């Protein structure tokens, strides 16, 4: 089997498409390394720890949205994040990067310096929690006097870190989309739509780090709830199947 490295991008609940993509790719290729930011960091961490992603998906389908997303306005966020943190702790426990099956890079953003921060050692939970801190939605994380927010602020499909660490053929998985094609109805949608626009502009400058991009059409899928995760998962699987032959041709 040919080796590939995979950069898993941001996209909130649309990120369940990553599970469908990985399920297809693991049958056709050998994985060399992973990177991820935001939901891509979550899915990547679970997979690299050896979890059955189908089981993760099934658990998510049974979960109520109000359990996952606990609206409680704080001075720096709309969601307290406590429920999300508890769920992450259940799965990630006290695991470290050294416990993973593959090299894995989690990307977050230094909010004060506006710079990319890459985690590749130490606490897996700390890295993932920092990477999912959507500005204004989830509270930032402070580690070693650095204020950290979502990695998507600087790179929504973090392939650059894989290239810098000399990993082979890089597949980028873009699960983002326009959060709404209508005028945002609330502050939540306003923030997410703004981040989507900024992320797309930055991504255009960084696509050259990707050898093959799996871009999944998820514009019609609500990124704020768990309602549509089956559609996201299914679409990820379908798009990956279409991509396999193209990737094999490029590898050969």
C-alpha cells in the first residue's frame, strides 16, 4: 500500500464527514501521519488513539444537542464549554501524543501574536481543547501564558505542518462551507459566517502544501447541531470513494 498523510480541517459538526473519509482511505492506503485543527483535531485524536470511529459516530447520533452545546454567555464566549470538556476528557483521558499510533500535529492559534501554534507532544487533551476554541463561541485556553484559540483562524486545513515535518503525499480534507447563505439571524451565526469567510481567504494562500484536496460539499448541512451528522458522514464517504483513483494515479 502507498503511504499518505492527512490534514483534517475545521467545520464544526460538518467534521463528521472526516469519519467517512478516513473509513475509505484506510482501506486503500497506509497512513503516515495526521494533522488537524478544530473538529479535525478531535476526529484525528480519536483515530490516532485507536478508537473505532464508527462507534464515535454512533454515540454522537444518540447525543442531544443541548448536552453538547451548553449556551451560557460568559465575558469571552457564548458557550461555557464545560460539557464539551467533560466529553473530551472521557475519551482522551490523560493520554499523550506519545501514546498515538501515528505522528499527529494539532494546530491552534496564539490569539495575542496571531501565530500558528503546533502541538506534537505532551497532553493530547490540552492540545485538542485549545484547537477547538472558536473565538467568541468557546472560551480560549491559556497554556504557559499563551492565549490559544481555534487553529482554523490561521489555517483551516493544516497541511503546512505535515510538509514542514517532511511527511509524504498530503491529502487535505476540507469540511468547511458557508455557514449561511442568508443574512445571519443571531450572533452565533454572525461569528461563524465571519470565520468561514476569513478561513477561505487564508486557505487560498496555503493550498500549495496539499498534494490532493478532498473538498466536500456541505453548504446545506447545519454546522451548529448534531441533526445532520449522518448526511455529513455519508457525503464524506462518497467523496473519498470518488477521490481514491485520482490519488492512486498521482501516487504512481
